[in-house]
C-alpha cells in the first residue's frame, strides 16, 4: 500500500504522511560524501536543551565548523574561506532536492550518523 493510500484509508495521519514523504526525499547514500567527515563533537547542556559543535573536514583537512545553540533552531556554519563555503554549499545543493528544507543540516546529520559521531 502506498503512503497516499494509507492516508486515504486512515492508517496514517497527514503529519505522519508528511514526515515519511520528507524522509523519502533525503538521500541515504551520497556519491562524493566520502570526502567529508564530521569530527570532534562537543556537547553543552543548558536550561533549554543541548548545544553542540563539531568540526567539518574535507579530505582530512579541517574546512569549518558547525554549531547548534540548542534552542530549537537550525545549525550555524563557519568555513575557513568563502570559496570553501561555496564549494560545500554547491555540493550539498547538488545532492538534495530543492524541496528539502535545511539541506545543510540534513547533510551534517547524515555525516554524523555515518561516522558514528551522533
């Protein structure tokens, strides 16, 4: 039974449908991602959640950092140079459809799960 049929029959709520549909858009094996790594994850607990930061590597060279302040928002990215930022963002855009919100965050999550950092 398709996801749409499950919604029509009442087996799946619209929210569950949307979550499954959005998940289906996210690649699980990204060609070229083997060059990227996320390392040195540090967690910081505070009254509203858990903040964290990690280093982003390309071919074993640190190219930037990703931070999350633990307040429920998106991640913040800092790269060594504007050219590195552009190359990273171009790579991510080329591997995720435009309909995926926060493509950079999905890619970092993919790397963290793949590398056992999360």
